[in-house]
């Protein structure tokens, strides 16, 4: 029988090499990649990533609710629903009021989440723009709800102005978020 004698030092080197190889393979498999490059998420980078994802969600919610509010405004703003005479179909005013109230409630939830979020350093300007866009749409919902409840021609001008300004605020927030995202996650 042939006996092979290996020194303990050589065995230790072999075990160490296998351990290093195993750690390397596990690390390689577990590392997140972005655009083909490994990403190391520190606590600060993770908070920025989570903030950008949350802000995107808030802006998507504002866009969805804006579409709902636009659905209450058939065509031109001047053609907002007017009171239906007795014997007419009051459910259309009821449905419009319900849609506006639901949109306003969802916008308030988004505003509450945005105001409670811990904003990462360097994102306070973006955060102010997003909060302003949300508040503008809440005001729009209130104005439309007020008009549906008591239609007056003067309210239409205010709705038209708020529709324009809140739309511009939303576009600005979306553009600023996209710009911040590109600068942060190159």
C-alpha cells in the first residue's frame, strides 16, 4: 500500500484556498448588479433608493388621480356637470362627487406618506416640488367638488387655472425626479 504524507502546512493552504474560493463565489452570486456593474448599497444609498422609489409611487398616484379628476370634467372645463333638474338623473352628480372625494382621499394619503418620509440629504428641493404637486391636485379636487356641489361660472375660471398650474407642477416634479434619478444612479 502506498502512503502519501502531506504536511499540515500544505493542508492548511489548500483549505484556505477552498474557503477563499467559496467566499468569492458566494459574494459574486449574492451581489446586486445594475447595468452590468456591481452595486454596493450603503445605508445612505439604500435610503436614497427607497426614497426615489416612494417618490415615483406618489407621482404615479397623483397622475392616476388627475386622470380620474379629468374624467369628471367631460371635454372642456366649461362643460362641467350642472345640477340636474328634478326627475333627472341625480346619480351622475352623486357619481361625480364620489369620484372626486375618492381622488381627494387618495391624494391626501399620498401627501401624508410624503410628509412623513425621512428625506435623504440633497433631496429636500425635489421633496418640496413633489409635495407642492400633490397639494395642488388636492386643491384641484376640492375646487371640482365645490363646483359640483354648487356650480357657479366664477368657479370655472379657478378650476381652469388650477388645472393648468397643478399639471405644470406635476410635470416639473416628474422631470426633476427623473433628473435626480439619472444623476444619482448613473
